[in-house]
C-alpha cells in the first residue's frame, strides 16, 4: 500500500470538506444542536445509498458497532470544544494530535510498519497543526482550560475511531457500503440525547432553530459523509497512519475559513505551521 497522487488529491479534497462542516458548526449559535442536526441528517443521505449498494459483510459489523459507540463521545467533545474555544484553537489540536497517536499505535494494533518518510510526514503535519492551533490569535479570548480539555479528549477519540474504522473498512472490502451503513445510524443516538437534554420546555425552540438551519445542515452532512468516505476509501489503498495525517491538512482550510469568514486572526506562527504541514505532505508522498 502506498500514497499515489490520485489518493493524495482525493484526501486533500476530503480535508477541505471536513474543515467546511466544522466551520459551519462553529458559525452557528447552538453548537450541540448544529452538530446533532448535521449528523442526524446522515440517515437521509445514507439510506438511498444503502438501498443501492447493500450492507457491508458480517465481518465488518463488530467494527461498525464499536465505531458508532465511539462517535457519540466524539460529538459531545466536539460540541464542547467549539463552545469554549475558537475554531482556530480547538480544531487544530484535535486534528493535529490524532494522526500522531494513530502512527504510534498502528504498529501494535494492525501491524503496519511505517517507513521513515511516513514518520517525518506525520511528525511534520502534527507539529504544523499544533503551531497553527496554538498561535496567539487562536488563544486570545478563549476559555483555555475547558477548550483544551475537550480538544485533547477528542484527539484521543479521533485516533481510536480512525483505527477502528480503518480495520472495519478493510474487513468490509467496500468503502461505500461501510460508510453508508455508518452514516445511516451514526448521528441518531447523539441527536436523541441532545433533544432529551433540552427538556420539554425548550424542545419547541430547538425544532424552530433546526427549521431555519436544515438547508445549511444538509450541506454539512454531505461534506461530512464525503470527507470520511474519501478517507476510508484511501485507507484501503494506503497505510492508515499516512491517510490519517494527510487528512489533517484540513487545518489549513479551517484556518483560512476561520480567518476569512469567522474573523479569527492569522499571523506568522500560523504561517510557520503551514510550512511544516506542507513539508509533512511532501514527506508522506515520498513513501
């Protein structure tokens, strides 16, 4: 398995999609509800695909069940991180540490021996992402303690579900079947929990909010499903750790979106982090 240029370009496009739906959540006034709505609508997008291509083979089902459980924690941590910190702070930390954790564990868990170029690439991307995320402009005005705790928690969660889904999609042998089955039910438990926590007095307001956001949320759903589908497809053709690191170039798009649309700052430290990320991508391509 190796990173060919078609795989690299596909994962980079997926990274843009991933940054886009995260920015959509950050731009809303109700982060947990936006997160829940985007992923609950995954069943609408996934149902016709499942009907067309079918369910994955039984060997993939235990991995799907494990992934669905892990993703509930992911959504809670994601919404908490965005509630307390800027997109430019929390998103890079979550996404920057995860590929390093995947690389450190992939040898023991799935027997993937990474060449030296991959290690340089993963380290470069992770360091660059953290530089971007820990810039002064990102730290200014954030609730640092809460935001960092949620972001670090989610980095571990992301690493875990990345390995689980990487194994699962390989067991399935069909990335489209696996992703469609995952998104068919993935967001429903979290949506139910969010609505339950609102209580009967606040649910009408929640439904009204979603009524005004569903069109944007549908775009977020398509971006989320497309991004993860591309990543899992790539994991059937390249090392999981390499794909996980390459996918986190999404932080570049997130920083640009945060700067242009959300009015977050961008300075010399983020530029240096960007250079490290680009260098990491080049090293990955040398596999």
